[in-house]
C-alpha cells in the first residue's frame, strides 16, 4: 500500500553513461525487450557490469539497493559473486560450459527514467533477474523476479557451508514435509523433479 520510492536519476551525476552506452542501455517502454529475460547464461542486451566504470557501477548498485530490501540486496550481490565459486567448481570438475563472470550481469532501461510516463529497468544474468516498473517515482511492479544459487551449498574452500538461499530452501522443504499424505499427493505435481523450472522464463505461462 506504500510503494517504494525510486529517486529520479541525476543527469549531472559523474556516473552518467556515454552516448554509445546510453544507446545500448535504453529501449522504449513498450519494447519486447522487457519480456526477454532468462536465469541461464546467454548473450544479453544492455550494459554489462564488467563494462561499467567504478562510478557507474556504484550508481547501478544504488538503484538495486533502492529497489530491494536490505536482505534482498545482500542476496543479489552474493548471487553475482557466486559465479566465481561456480567457475572454480566447474573448472575442477572439467565441466565448464559457460564463462562464469560477475561482470556479465547486464542492465537495461525502458522509457525515460524519472519522467512522468511509466519507465522501468532490468538486471539480467545467471540466476539473478530483476525487473521493475516505476510510475510517478514509485515501484508498481517488481516481476518477473528470479533468485537462484548454484551450488546451493558450497562444499569446499573458504566459503564452505555458504548457502545464499538457506531460508527460502529450508522453508520450502519444511512446508512440503508438514503436509499430510493426501495433501502432498495434490501438492507434488511430478514424482521426480523435472530437468528445469516448469514455467522456464516464458512471458505467458500455460
């Protein structure tokens, strides 16, 4: 009932993008690009974190912090850093298929930020996808939103025992285990977990 307020970007901010960067970052609010997001590694539009200057990255992180709760922001940053851990795991297993780089998470902007008309922004990357629509300076939609972690639990190294989504995972399992037998039969739609998320990243769910 009290939407989160998003500050209007400051055109005089030293983090202002170059004309070339701005052309890649910005799309019309009604662009189909708003529906293109995915939690898997893939080529992405917009400006990647690895391309940003320190001041630009600080501004992007500030926007993320303004849009998420403190806990959500910490989890999002942890997921970005988690790519380094996954890279080490896959290298050790000889299973590296995609680059694992925290700099590959990309921002896109839709519409005129800070204006009277609706606008939005997106952060898209492996296991972290944030999408926001802002009207009158307030967030009116924060979907689709995706938080994931691989590995779910770090098994070795300095980060051994790290579980970024520990509360979400444990609460989900706890709910399932609390169900009576007949309830579980109705709640579990596949006896064996499918290979991927059922709805994938489809903009229209069947």
